[in-house]
C-alpha cells in the first residue's frame, strides 16, 4: 500500500510474471508503485525494472524509490518502445498493465475523476496533454457526445443525457463534477435506472474519462508493442476493471495464440498441423480474479480480471507488426 492505494491482485500479478532474479521487467502503469515494489523485491542484483506512468503524481511517488535497478519515465504506455530504446533495452522478460483509474486519482477532487467531491471537470491522467472533459463538453455536439457515452460508458440513456448536457451548457458552461452529476441525475434519475447502488452519473463519468484519456486506443496499441519487445518465455500480464478493457485484452490474446491470427476463413483451410505457422503467444491459464480475502480487504478488486500470455520463440506475424505500427 502506498499513498492510499492498494495494488489489486499483487501476488497473482507477480506470479503471472514469473519474475527471474536477473530479468528485465516493465510496470507500464506505475500508479503509486505497489506492483513495482513487489517486482523489485523479487529481483536480484542484476535485475532491472522500468516503470511508466503519464500521471505527474505517479512521477512524484516514483522519486521515493531509490534503487539502481529501477528507472521511471513519465510517458503514456504506448510510448514504451521509445522509452526502452532510450534505456538501451532491446528485450524484456515481462510487462504488467494495471488498467483504469487509481484510488488516489479518484480521491483527489481536483483531478475531476470522481463523483464523491466537487472539483474541476478535468479527468486527464496527464494534465499537460490533450483536452479536459470540460473542454470536450464545451465543443462537442449531441451526436458525438451520445456516441462517447454509449460506446465508452455503456450508458443506455446516452442520447437523453447528451441532450441534457448540451441544453445545460446554453445556460452555463459545464465545468464542475457535481454540476455534471446533477445534470445527469435530473436527466435520468436513479429510479428510472432501477439501480440504487450506483450514482446515475457513474457511466457518464466513465465514458468521458475513457474518451479524454484515449484509454482503449492506448491499450490496443500497447499490447502488440509489448509483444514485439518480449523475449522468448517473457510474460504479458494485464489487469482490467471493466468489460471494454477486458474484451480488448481477451481478443488480442485469442488472436495471438491461434495460427493466422484467428482468422476463421484461414483456419478452415485443410492443412497438416505441422505446416501451420507458429503463434507469437501462448495463453497461461484462465482469467484470474480476486479471492474472498482480497475482496474483503479491498472492494475495488471485485471487478479486476487478470489475463496472462507468454511469448514463444516464433516470429511475430505481419498482422501484429501492423497493429504495433498504427
């Protein structure tokens, strides 16, 4: 635990990486360093750990780790190849992605991620890049906003909420978290949704956050880039917290563990097994979820899903190279 953040599935993630004492590993989502500290504890004197995060608060936390085996770079995780090139690291033995938003980000009202306090409607994990949620709401139209809330927030009242936001901004700019939450609540109401355990604006906040931070696009771009850098036997471990993230991870691994990238038309071609191309990854076990003890200690873990795959010695196929280059 560090800075009020409890790393989810920490023991499981460490086991999934199968850390070698002399290996080179990447924590692509440093957060407050819980997973990084666990990896460092498992490494020997010759091991190395590279950590990335785009959040300036994560960079502040990383300064507390005084270890010659550790290097931190403030970067988006899709920028991993450039970071490794800078550090003159050609191959890594494992990479961990702990996706989504961290507890300290949610707990700080000034970041604008949470409904629990009133703050500026920012939502950027990297406040120095891109537009804030308030900026987006100021310039978007009802159609685009509906798509964002529907596709990224999985909000069934997306159109209704989008129209309410567009109407509200003609009266005053939508720039505060509680202001937005009140607009959404008035537009749909908890009773209409039939879910008293969740604030009516929860999905709206999720959709805006994912859109503003390009979270799904970043994930889709990063997965093949990690595989391109994995040494044979190296592990990819990804922890996701909602179905949109998990679907991307699951589908990517499914493609990478099947010949021809899982293309059903090509897989129906009658070929001897020995003539099939080798796959770049093999799946390691099934999806892992938190046990009862962790759920009791850390309710945030209830939505966590860990998926693991291992790099083979086979060449990287053309489809994966193309996705890594996008």
